C-alpha cells in the first residue's frame, strides 16, 4: 500500500471500524524514528566531546594498568572515538532527513 492510499478498514466486534495497515500506526513509527535520531545525536555529541575533556583522563579504565593508561590517553584513540562520534551524528542527520522526506513527500 502506498503512503497516499487509504488504509483497509476491518469491522470490529461492536461494529466500529478500526484502521489497519501502515497508516494506522504512523505516529508510532514517527516517535520511534525521532527517538532513534535523538539517541544517535546525543551519543555522537558525547563521543565528539568527551575524549578531549579532563574527565577522559580521570576514569576507571585509564587507571587499570600502566599500559592501559598510555593507550587510553593516546591521541590516536581519542581521534578514533571522535570519528565514531562524527559517524553517529551523520547517521542522525541522515535519519532525520529520511523522516522529513517521509513526513512531507514531494508532490510531482
């Protein structure tokens, strides 16, 4: 069923018609998509910023062993974590764009 078509109606026990199909749960899809966009953007923003704050140096994993501290404080690891954050923020923007196109389809 295309997005512009009417949903199929099924008669309930008491005679009331209930919308079935993809149009009946459109709000649920929108809420789930918005929660996904929000979680990706928050996680990505945290991964962008946290490796470069002082909090990164004072955590449990940096104090596990002397070797771990050198790896944990390496600018290469910090850059890799920041790169994962950039990917997460990019995913959130792509998902938001996809949701926008689905919510407001182009009329040709």
